């Protein structure tokens, strides 16, 4: 029992020290870098906060167009990426062209209910991590030595998303070789 209590106090002591160090570092960096930047608020594009299923339903019901959705997500990436540095490659123009083609087909009645059933995410944008191959886009796995490496073909999961009608809009960064630090208890 004494040993458990000692370890608990020991861990709490280092936790408090870490909080103090974090506060000092934050204060120094805020002084050095100036005011903290905040991500801009969502404005008119309410659907950005919706799930893929909800967005697909809005497109299916023609409440919004694919182009509106893809454009809103791309604009959000352009607006926030300088602060968070997450997106490393984005086929933005191709995505907008694909969205416009889908909208045209919907408008002309070339896409039926069966097509929507076959492609449940028709017109819904998606992103993937840099460790997942997207044809002709950066595929570095987080390694500086691969900073110009591009994938030859889509990974199977990307192919499946595209077959479901989804539109790839970006690949986002990952830690080196996709390694995550895991705290052990």
C-alpha cells in the first residue's frame, strides 16, 4: 500500500512539473511568436460539420451540389492549412472538375436512384494519410528522403472509396513511418 501511494505521489509530482514547464514554454513561445493564431470559425458552410452519410444524403436530395461541398472543403483546407500544416498534397482542381461532372450528370438525370445505391458516397470528398497511396500524388510515409516520391497507383482503400463515388481532395501528413508514441501505463 505504501509503495502504491509513493508511486502515485511520484507520478503526480512529475505531472505538476510537466504542467509548469508547458506553461512556461507556451508563455515564451507566445512572447516570441506573437499572438496565438486560431483556426477561423466555420461560416456559411454548415455541412462541413456533417458526417459523410449526411453529406451524401444532402447531395442525393439535391439540397447541395457536389461542387459546393468539395469547394467548401478545399477552401477550409486552404484557410487552415497554414496554421496546422496537415495537408501535403491536394488534387484540388481534379476534385472540382470531378464534382462539376457529377453535378452535371445529376442535373441531366443521368444518375438514377440505383446509381446512388451503387455509389453511396457519390460526390462526398475525402482525404487520406500520406502513408496511403493515391495515384500520382505524394506518398512519402513521412520520410524526408521520400519528399518527392509519388505513388504509381491507388491503394486498395482509395480505390474502394472512389468506387463508392467519393472524391479524393487531399493527402495529409503523418509522423515518420506512421509511428505514434503510445503511453504505457
